[in-house]
C-alpha cells in the first residue's frame, strides 16, 4: 500500500522511472518561433485595438463620445464583476472539492482505473484550476456584458405612474426591474450548475464519490458539499417561482381573442398563480432539507423533498391548471375571461398610444343630392395628390438625374411647402454609375450627390411632374442660396476620403466639371499614421496606409446613411424605416423618427415590428430597424436630424411624458436635447411617422373594440387590405395628404396620414382611419376612425379597383392605352370621406416603349355609384358629380401700389394695419415672382395669409354681436 500511496501524486509522491530525452530545437529555430509568436500576439492585439480605436474616433467626431464611454465602461464593469463572480464560484468549489478529498483507502478496481488520470493531471493541478475557472469566467463575463442595456435601465428606471391591475406594481417594475432580476437569477443558476458539475467531477476523481466500489457511495464531506450546492439550486428555484408570479403579467400565450396575447387569463389568476405560491413554499422547505444534510449526513430527506417538489410542479403547476381550463373556463369562456380581456384591452390601448382613438359611425353613403355642393366640397375637403411618390421616381431619374453617377431613391418623400403637398427627393451619389470604377474614383473623386428636386403633389405638366425645384445646381422655391452638397444620404453607403490633396468632383454643367474640397468638420482626420493604419485594417484596404492621395486635412467619412448614424449614437432607439429630407435654414436635413420600445408592459399584447410595418412599399431600404423585435409598448419619443453636408446628428425629445425615454436620458445625460430647442423651421417639416401609424393600425384592427364580449366573439375584427394596385398580396401603405375629416376642429385642410380597413375575409370597407400628422396644430397625433355600417357597407379598395377595370368603357380605354408596348401603372388609390360617402381617386400612368418613365395620362374617380376615367382630375370630378366646380371671379390685375387691397375708411385701425401689411406682402410677392426668387415668393405668400388672418380676427372682435329677442 505504501508503494501505491507513493505512486499517487496527491499523497506526496510522483511517478518514477527514466526520463525520455527529446531533441530540443536549435537556438535559431527557437528565436524564430518566439518572434513569430510575439508578432502574432501583437497582430491580434492591434486588430482588437483598431476596432476599439476607430469606434472611439467616430463617436468623438459626431460629438457623442459619452455614448461610447458610458456603453464601454458599463460593459467592462459587468464583464469584470460577473466574470470574477463566476471564476470565484467555480474555482472555489473545485478547490474545496479537492481539499475535501478522502485519505487513501483500499484500492478498488474503480480507483485503480482513475489513478492514471490523477497522476497525469497532478503536475498541472493549479493551472487546470486556474484555466477552467478563468474560461467559465470569461464566458460568463461576455454574457453579462451583453446585458448592458438591462443594467442601465435597471439603475436609471423612472416610474410610469401606472400600476398593473393584478399585483398593483408600477409598470417600471416589469419594464426595468424584472428583466434584471431574471438575468441575476439565470446567472445564479449557471454558477450553481457549473459548480455542481465541477465539484462532482473532482469528488469522483479523488474518491469522494464512488459508482461501483463497495460501501458508501459518497464520503460525508462530499455529501455535505454537494448538498449545500443543491440547496442553493433549490433556493434559486424558489426565487424563480416567486418571480414567475409576476411574469404571468407579461407572459404571452395563444388565445383565440388575439395573437400574441399577453397578461393573465382566468386560469393564470386562479390556477397558475396559487400554484406558483405553493411551489415557492415547497421549494423553500426542500432547500432547508438539503442544507440540513450538513448535520444529518444522509440524502434520504432531501431526495424525498426534491421528488415532492418535482411531483408538485407536475400536478399543481401543470395538471391542476389544465383541469381548471377544461372544466371551469371552456364551458363558460366569455364570462370567465371577460374581466381579463378588459384588462388586456386597456393596457394594449395605453401601451400603443391608441387609447385616445376616436371611433365614430359614418353613413358610408352621400347625405346630400346637391351635386354642385358636392363638387365644390370635393375641392375643399382634400388636396388630392396625383403624384405617387413610388411611381414617379423614374421620372425624377430621367428628367433630373443629369449624370449617370446620380440617382434618386425608388420611393420619394412627401412633405409640405407653402401649404402645398410636395414630392421631394435628393440627387444622391450612385456609385454604380461612375464612368470608371477604381479606388480613387470610388472613394476620393466621386464623394457626394448634389441638389434637391421637388414637384407639386396635386398637379402635373403634360403628364410629367410639375417641378418646383429642379436643375443642377437646383433652383426654384428653395432658391439657390443653400448648401446643396449631399455627403450623407440613404444611398451613400461607401466610405469617402475628403479634404486632402485629392480634389473632388462637385458637379458638371455646360462649362464642364466643377471641383471642390470638403470644408466640413465631419469624419475622422487621417493625418495620424496610427489612424491610417487602424482604418486600413478596419476597411481591409492597405492603400489607406500608404496612398499619396491622403495627406494633410484628409478626413474619412463613413456610417453615412441617416439610419446608421442615429442608431449608432442612440443604440437604445428603434429607427423608423423612412427618413425624409427637408430644406431648413439653408441646409438639407434628414429627419428621422425614432422610437422607444419595450416588451415588458404588463397585459399589453405583443406585435412583431417587421410584420406590422410591412406593406407594398417596404424594401430593404425602407424596413424598420430591429424589425424582428417583439414589442408591446412604443412611443415616437425622439425626432432626430442628420445634416446632409456635415453629418451632424441632433436628437430632440418629442414625447416629454415617456418614462422609457426619461430613463435613457438619465443613462446618457446630454445626448437628447429638450423639445423646446426645436425651432419653427424644423417643426414645420415634422410629421406623424409612418411605421408608428402602421403598428397602431395593425393593433386597431382588433383593439378598436372596447367591449370584452364583442372582442372575444371577433365579430368586429378588421383587416388591413392588400394593396389593390399591385399583385404582391402585401398590405396597402398609408398615404400622406392634406384633408379635412368630418367634425375636425381645424377649419382648413390638415396634413394627415390615412388608411382603410376591411372586415376579416371580406372585401368591402369597414372603416377609414386618419391621424393628424401636422405638429403645428392642436390635434397633432389625434386618431380618428370612421366606422362604416355593417348592413350596407361601401365598397372597399379592392372592389373599387375591380370596378375600375371591369367597366366596359374604362376597360376599353385602358386597352387602348396599352396599345403597342405601353404599360399601365396604377398610382396610389386615395380614399377621402366626403359628405357621408367615400371618394376614391387613383392616378393612372402610362409608360410607353420608347419612354423610360411613366406619364400621368388618366385619373380614375368613383363616388357612390358614379365612376369616371378622364384626362384630368378636374374633368373626372365633374363627370362623377355631374357638375363643374364653382369659379371665383378674379379681379383684373393691377400694378403694385395701385390699391390691390384698399381698406375702407370707416374700419377698425387694427384691420387697416393688417390690410396694409397684406398689400405690402402682395407687392413683395409680385416682385419676387418677376425676379424668379421662389423662396421670397413663398415667404410673401405666408405673410399675405398671416396678415389677412389678423384682419379677419380683428374684424370679428370689432363687430358687435346681434341683439337678442
């Protein structure tokens, strides 16, 4: 036995016998190997450094370095703390198991077979202990670092001021606290499980646990050690059962009432909730039994307790709820589930911002027979946009591209200028259109787009867009005195190096190419050789390191799309899929809507962003960022701008009440500017975002119903119709247009976002929805829904499109338009409520074989039972209503200063002053028109409106009210 003891390295001995002599490599080989090893390590370190350094330089260049440092230090802190905790937990238990190994006893066959493993690891025990502990620590630390958002939300959480209906906990507990508690619980389970595995292996290797040996299977020390670990595991299970009680409020389940149903149902409140509470007590008792093994030295009671816990989990946590569901809920489901459905409806409507949606009954049929009145109302109810921003992009491309290395996006933006709905696009750089692609051309010479192109939304000129801003350099309503270069845009995805010795192509005109050199302070300076080496590695382009085209003043621009930049400086935001450009204060600005979201709002049903925001216009460019995320709370909390020239990013607080945004503003102080800093020129171009509207309309297909019985029956469920102008079977997109809703507060048309609904599996119209999209009005964000009668509903979009194509005269006209190789393209099918009925308008474009872009040739209009297919909108409306639009006599033109507006002598002085201002503005407008200064002309028009409004208000105050009686 002494010999055996001597052979076991843990007992003070070691293997004996002659050593094998192995040939050592030569000094030169050793030196070479060491050099290669050092170079490999240095190379790996520089690769890691390059990624870190370029990120830091970029964040510093956009003046959001605090986002980088806060995120970095949070990740480092979490990595260090939880990595050390896991390393300590696993290492301590390995050391303890080895320390508690039993003294050598009679060698069994099992121990003899393990002896060689003990002998082989004996010289490396400390290194194995350190290596295993550090490895699991690194993995745990990396996992914890990924929870940096969860941690920041936990430590900076702001109360919602709203409590859940089941546990009366503030919503912030579910959105900010509970996710962190779940992470801690998961980490605790991982630490205990790994410790149990490590301790079991060591105990078995050193004889503390035996499988085949006679006698006791475990020593008292091993029993006590593992019992404590198992007791900790069961304790954590008790905590998990307790948290599971709250988790029921944010648990999604299958329920026929709604997809992704979230919150407690009857079976949850009356079966699962009591079951979880009972299981907490059982698990706590079971844990005490495991800890008691330290004194009793037997597994009997803990094993019985653990078996009882498992059996209870099956019976109480699984079988009992199934029985309740089968025999209590299903026989009378509506009565049992109604209180919980009511909670779900309220929470969902609050979480998605649709609680204030106003639903009103709408006749669906015309209420007057006065055709002249209807014809007049058709002109004043809406500015019917004929220019489809999705179809006219090729016309912009063909007529305004100018050079092949410019391009417009496939879907243009809709905005408003001087009260006119306007289709607008930027002439961005098209890297694929460069005459000769090489590294210098792609990244040094062709660096930016140039100019804005805009067209009226409601009129065309010979079928083509009626441009209000065009040419290169562009001129028109925006004038020419603004920065037209576009270094940052939706199509600009490659890096450019600017500002150095290599000149850039600015634009070309009749006199030839114009050169420029970037004067902005955007991008990262490449004067430093370390920076050049880092970017050469980051972009896998060694020429950055040694190219002579890079010199003093050279700067590298990257992350150049608006969505990329906003997402990078605010990684806690979800970005809208449709940034749009606007000319503001002499600069082209990209306006980006951004959302705060969470999936932890109790009782609010979840939705998948990618599915809810998809429509017939969605593509890879327009898709919402984080589109696969499931959320059950969303707010348009931030309006962001990205300067098209210098790439500067500004974040503005938009929803001042959103607790999620307040939480992130605490975590990243100074990154989001207050709403008060949004100036009027920017405010004039903000709008209600499309993706939020699409999410809300998807929820409103079910949650327009507030009665739980009706909600459960599904009889009032709606659907978003497919786009009838395409054959893709995708949802119809919402449309921006200026219009008046019935009974709206504003007297004038309001810039709105609109959509239609159909009943489930039926083609007729069930509802029309519009939201006030103009922040300059008091009702901004107000959702109005007109609900059609179910007995005699009006035609839906699909039916109207079928009518257009099935009427014999229209079908024949379309056939003639298709003559030769021409193609028909249907534009946006606009629906507008008008005097109780629905007016549908659809532009029809023709793309002839010899023309690369479509021209507007016909307009389809239907109202009630009347349909028209005419060359212009005016003619089509005249045919449908059987009357012409009333004309307003226009006084003969007079030269400026000859009394175009002459105030009478016996009027209020305030009215006189206002009319004098109006006259002055008229004179200025005439001068601007003659000079071709469209920016001044637009400003003068605004001044005229403002002056006349003041005159009307003053006149109303001065006029005495009629006497009573």
